[in-house]
C-alpha cells in the first residue's frame, strides 16, 4: 500500500483578492506562511518518506516547513502545477465575469467547454496531473508521500480517482493548506481516506 498525502498550498494575496493564478508564480502571503508553518508543525503523521511539490513558489514555500521537520529535500515537479488559465491569468474573477459571463458560467458548470483563450484544456490538465501522481505512486511504492499542489489540480485528481465527470470538480472544496489522503493498493486501486482537512490550523501542538 502507498499513501499519498496531497495538500493545497497556503494563501496568497491573489487568493485574497480573487485573481486567477494558474502558472503565475505568486508567493505566499503572510497568512499563507503562517498556515504553512502550522501545517509543518501540526500535521498528524509520524514519518514521511518523500515530499514532492509543484515548482511554483507558493507550493514550494508551503512544503518547506514539512521538509524541515522530516529532514527531507522537496522534489520540485512542474507537472504538479495548477491549470494554465491562459489569458485569464492574473485577472480578477469579477472582471472576467463582467466581460464574458457565459465563459465564466461554463467554467464553473461545464469546464471542458469553457472558452478561455490560450488555456490548458481540462482533459489535458487531468492527464498531466493524475498521470504524474500515478507515476509517483509507482516509483514510491509502499511509502508515504506528501505532494503539495493546487486547488484545481487536487480536484481534477479526485475526478480521476472517483470517476467523477470533470464538470463536478467545483463541488469539491479545497481550502488553503487542505490535507487530503489517498491510499493506493498495490494493484493501483485507490481509496480517498481524507478530504479538505484543515484541523492543523486550529491545533495547539498535536505532534
């Protein structure tokens, strides 16, 4: 059995102001750094064998306290990045909605049909992220692995594992530093055992 603990990055200023981040390299906010520190201190786990993260700064910064706790180097991996939002990158949600309400509606109700110029199609996004996670599982068989990634990336992975249609991904909540756990059996069968847990942000010290 291989356990994947997949975690969303901490808060950024763009999260607070409602902007599409995608591949834009936005660092953690002060609150995000505090969240990452709490995650590193309070995540209830006795050992971790390896830590992977999206190569974007917000994911690497979130992974750093956990890596320090367990004496590990973070393995930077661009295949774990967020969706590439194309021409929407850096734009405010409300501004995009005002300009093109139909495109925003499709983005949330049928993202495979979303008309986002120069963006990454959702099926390709799913193949990238889910494919890479399954490669990591095969490479790290029998171990406990932490992956720090992004909100849509984690949702699209769940859609793959749970055989959900891609249009359902926004029904899954992923808060900043949300912890999710997936158990992969040796035959590849996967079971989600924890989703969207942020108890580490409320813990005094649960090590």
